[in-house]
């Protein structure tokens, strides 16, 4: 048996195809379209156990630096943690984790990941601890008509425009990801193509979902007045839920975030400073 740990193989067609086959098998996901559209950059680096030319186990490193109160913080997020059922119990995930932690030791301010309930006992073995996120929401009464317009996300021109917006416009958040538009576009070019809106009288963009009379805001690019964005969605909106931490939380209710089958694990000095501040990682930056 020939076993190696491979990384930085994005442009290796054979290994990438095997990686996608495993992702399909475990998660029902395929990264090929994301790759072909040019969004799979160096920010996303799978570390994979390869047995006889086949990817059988993986943990991916996502470089997810954040703008935290105006300062850049170096973080990595671990994701796409998966092992082929036929190869489980062999310690492959542990091997990968040990290599990643060795490679990034002293090079970043923190490491985080979102784990499902079946593996919550695994990550503390590597020094990770559970971390509580806080979500902001409020009820609203809006008398004006809807003024936002949907932004097309149908093809490469639309996606290129969105990447430019992500790279150039500040966000209304005290903590948001920077330097990795590809992770945003993993969602916006595939699963959330109908969730980008523009304020008609302002150069501001919002990523949002509407569930009945509830507006779920994932990101706001370009405008510091959050209420202006909310009101632009019109009088049918009665409640607003934020999937990020607003710059000004006045008027919002803060609650612990509890997601089904999801636990946030962290390690590193950055997270020691955040414990009592009530932050949330943007939902559309989960890897």
C-alpha cells in the first residue's frame, strides 16, 4: 500500500477528481464548478491522505483573515473534514491534524472550525475548546415601500463584479473576513445566486434571505447605516436577524447562537480576547 499526505494539489486533475469524489460521497458536495469558475485559490488548501492514488481522508485549511475593529488578524479555518467510510479507524484524521498544526504553529493568531456533534470529543485532543457565538436580532416597524433591487448572479461577469465589491467595499461588521472572496463566492455563485441585492439610491449591496416577514442579513457591503439597509427591504419586514456582528448593536437583542449539529471550536490567542465580547463569524464564511 502506497500512503502519502498530499496538499497544494488544486491543479492536479487526478487528485482533485478523487477529492471531489470523496466530498460527494461524504457531504454531497462537489468543488469542481468552484474550481472551474476560478474561485479555488491558494486560500483553500486540502491536506489529504492518499492511498494508492485515491484521496481517502481530508482536512482543508482555509486562510480566513478577519478585519477585527479595523485591524487585520491572521486566522485559518479548518473544514471539509472527511474520511471514506472504508478507511475510518486508521488514525488518518489525527495524522492530518498533527501536520496542519505543525505547519501553522506560530504563524497565525488563531485556528477555528465548525464540527458536527459526532466528533466533538475529537478536537479537544489537539488543544481546541468550545466557543460561544452571539447573534443579533430585532423587531422592526417599516412604513416605506421596498426599494432594493435584485442583483444578477448568473454568469462570470456578475461574479467578477461581486468579487470586486467584496474586495473593495468595507462591511457593516465589527469582524468580517478579508482577502478570501473565493469563500464568499462558494455560496454566492452556487447556492445563493438569488440572495444579492442593491440599494437603489446608494452604492450598497446586501446578501439577504427572506423567510416570511423575517429578513436574514448575511452581509452588507458599502454602507455604515444598517437601518437604512433594513428599511430598504420594505414594510413586509417585521423582524431582522443578523448573521454577522454589527458595528453598532444599539437596538438589537444579543442571544447565544445554538445551531443544530454544529459546535464552534477554537484555539489561539485571538480567541482569548473575544470570550466576553459577543461575536459571530459570518454564516456565509463557514467552510
